[in-house]
C-alpha cells in the first residue's frame, strides 16, 4: 500500500492506494468520527462490493442509498434520494457519508455531504480508474444541469480516499479506457517522462496489468494532490487539470449525458486542445499524431462527433464554468508537460481545431 497526502492545513487528508483495501476496516474506521454511517452506491455495485464494505462497518448505525447507475441520473432529483434516506434514518451532523462508486457516485455523495445539515463528513471509496485518479481527489462535488455539466456543486474535501486498485480488474474495457484518458492528461499537463512511460506501457495498461495500473494511479494522484494543495478552489493553477474538459463537457451536454463516457469526451477534447496548440504554433505537429496514437492504443475516441457543428461547440462552451466576464478560457499546452490557461483565443482557430479532429 502507498499513502499520499493532500496538504490543505487542518483539512489535509490521506489517499491510500493498493489492492484489497476495501476489506481493511482499520483504514476506514479512524476516519469515522461518530456512530452513524450512510453508504451511497449504485445498482451495479450494490451486489458486487457492498456486502464486503458493510462487513467492515459492523457495529455502526448503518443505512445505505442505492442510486440508479449512469451519468444521466447525476441531477438534483437523484440527489434528493440521499437526503430523504438521511432524514428518514434521523442521521445527525455526526454522520459520515461513504461514496462507494465512480465519479457520479463520488460527486453526488460529496455534494450531499456538503449540504446535509450544512456539512457532514464523507469518505471516498472510488471504484473506477477515472475516479481513482481524478474525481475522488480534490474536493470537487456536484450535479449536472440540462444546460451544463457540473454547474451546481461545491468544493468540499473528504476525510480520506481509499483507492482499492484490485477492484479495477473487474472494470469493463470501456470504463478502463475512460480512466486512462485522465491518466494521459497528467502526462500532458505536468510530466513528460510519465507521458513517455505511458507510451511504452499503454498496451499492458489497457490489458489490465495490475502492477502498472497501480503505478499509474499513484503518479496521477501525486500530480493532482500537488496541484490541489497549491490551488484548492481553482483560482489559477488548478485550472490546468481541465485540459480538454471544456470541449469534452460540450460533447457530453450536446450528445446527452452518458452517450459518451466522461473520459471518452475528455479524450476528444484533449485532442482538440492539442490541435489548437499546434495551430497557435505552441506545439510541434508531431505531438498531435503521437497523442492520437496513444489515445487510440488506450481504446479512446479522438474524433469530433459527426452531429456536432462548430457553432454547437461555441454555444455550449460559452456557459462553461471557466468562462470569465464573457470570455472563454481554455487550457492549452506550451510544451509536452507544460499547460497554460489562456483567454487569448481566436474563434476561427478554435473552430479549425474542432474541424481538425473530424474523421
């Protein structure tokens, strides 16, 4: 097991990474202050992982919420089912919410914890590669709105993150690939050597090599923890973690939540961001080809959805959270491993980058 720390003064917390951690109550229990716990999971995981977790919580005043599975259910109506359960079970401010699931479950549980009785403790038990390397770390929580992704939420940090990498062996190929998109992102924005390592090992990672996946999770979490420690609420540096996300969120909103997995949409968005960086003469053209090869080796899409026009992108990107005073901001690359946030954008160049990714 490896232990990392997200350093946020009195709100610092550990990230535990290793195989078989779900069955270790000694990791979980020190982070539960009271006697009440509420586990939030989804229909797919309830029969697979909930019994083992429930055994680790023997002796607690326990309740559970089983949400419908999928991004399309990440909304305020579904969020209310968590509040209903907590209130019906008479859980107090001393309760601890435990998110057992991927990014949707983690985001919704964290937001519920931020809101319930004005804030209660919560723990992240991420079960997908994407959630282990990205959404479970850093305290971003929220739900989607029909007009935009993650537009309603809060920054709210967990008590700890327990990333059981052994769970990843049961992930469907598509879910594993979606997580690899966020792993690739860390190499692009912050660590060129890690990117080279991914190029050398992607076939084995895609095949589910547990040792290599654990290494990928650890390095990704190290990078994210460092960025979050420097900029918790995305005042500047943390925005680099959104490489490809503005394009990707537009795809998810236009196509319907769940049509593209989050990582799939981000993979296309990152390719667009690279193409735009090439057009702006910040990157050599060969990096575009390299990243396309790496993404395809991971099983990820890299092409603009055929039904989306450039106007569709611009309209949806105009309501992105990173828009400031009516000006679109994008994360681009100055070099492999060096990301910047810029408002100095030419609309025609943005449209050209979108078109460069058409099949």
